C-alpha cells in the first residue's frame, strides 16, 4: 500500500514484551538524540508488566499498538513499519540505549545503495563489543562482528558488513519497500531471532549494502547468546533450531549450497542429533519445517526470482 513519506523523519520502532526494567533508560536516551525529526512507534506484545504505561509516561507522543497476544518480534515490527511516516525506520530494542548522536550518524551513512546501517554496540555491563554488524560463516551460522573484544582496538572509519543487528539498526524505507516479500519486511515465520540475518541476506541478494559506522555508539544488555542456551526457554531454543534451517532454505542458491555443503551439513548433523537426543523439546522445529515446506518454498521462489546478485558474487561474505 502506497503512503506518503515525510522526508527526513526517522520512525523508531520499539517492540516490548515485559520490558519494563529497561524502558526508562532506553527512552531517556532516545529523547536525548540530536537528530531533530523522530517519531516513536511502540508495539507491545501482551506484556503483563508496566511496559505500556512506562512508554506513555516517558514518551507521551508515541504511537502505541497494543496486541492482545505475543505475535512475535517480526510481526510486531511489521505492524510498526506499516504505519511509519519516516524516510528511515530505526529498530531499537528496549534493552538498548544510545549515545546522543547515534541516530544522526547512521542517517548520514545511508547514501547510494546502502540500505542498512549500524554503529558500535557495546555490552552494557562489560563495555566490551556487543556487535559491529553481522558476519556469516560457511556453516550457515551468523555472528556479531568483534563480539567480546576491546572496543579500543583499531577499526576502519567505516566498512561494509553483511548485515546489521536488529538491536539498534537503521533501514531506509526504500530498502524496506524493495525487500518486502508477501507484505512482510521481516519474515514472520521467524517469530524471534535470526530475522535480522534473514533480511540482511535478502537485501544482499537484491543488491543492497550494509555499513558499520564505528563512532556511532550504543549500549545493549544482551540476554541471548549461544553460551546461555541451556538457561533459555524451550520455546526460544526451538525457534533457534527452526530458524537456522529456514534462513538457508529461503536464501541460499545452488552454488553456495554446494560450496558450503561440507561445513553446513556437518553442523546440521550435529544440530539434528542434539535435537533427537539431548534437546528433544526442540523437535517441533523439525516438524514445523516439514509441515510448512510449501510456504517456505513459495517464499524462496519469490526471493530467488527477484535476485540481482549471484551466489558467486556473495561467496566472499561466507567465511
């Protein structure tokens, strides 16, 4: 659906689900941004804490969309994108907080074919690097660049990256319109986790670029890492298993599948054996993939039919 965009406005989308402990700090930092044209769109996924009231108190001008059930991160973001008026959309996790010039520096970086931008995210407690963008490996896994390293280590003034972490990411609305498939910017089948890697891969296939701006700084309280897997809920881990396969089934072409097969299949075997033996609560991930195979293939066909960049051109990102 066509809608009138207001030039220069950044539409900030915050999705909450029982996020009250983080919201005051997040919204105070958003209010302090030097970038002058910001609108806030808040989507709540049926929180039973004070998330809704806190946003109303701390940011009275926010537009709020209150869901009566937890629709997942991807679906909630799509709700926000559909009502956004801005030329840019900024996804901001409630457990992240920004330095005052973060938004302004990312907006300045979105030029030409660059559709995605991130700054340097620091771990809120340790002050080590949380993310400088997304990198992807030949085994099909994606990681946050330089995570756990000292942020004082030398970094280029700016550099292209495969994609950007959804914790504090800026996208141009032109990018969003171009990569949207079936009315969805973020694929709602992901529900939560890996949706940022998925939209990054789709963007790369369509010829868009992503950039890391090192002197734009934000802070993030990261609660989900591979090391914390045993402490996560069964539902969260199930989506993690499902999404690792969904990511590749949609986006990976034949050349990359053959090139990466020794690495991917080894990792897949480990994941499947672990699901069948150790983490049986994740078995629904495999049955979901089978039951929804036709829809997955329809999405794959829609993406691959529009691709502008070959797998051979993208191969350098997989290392």
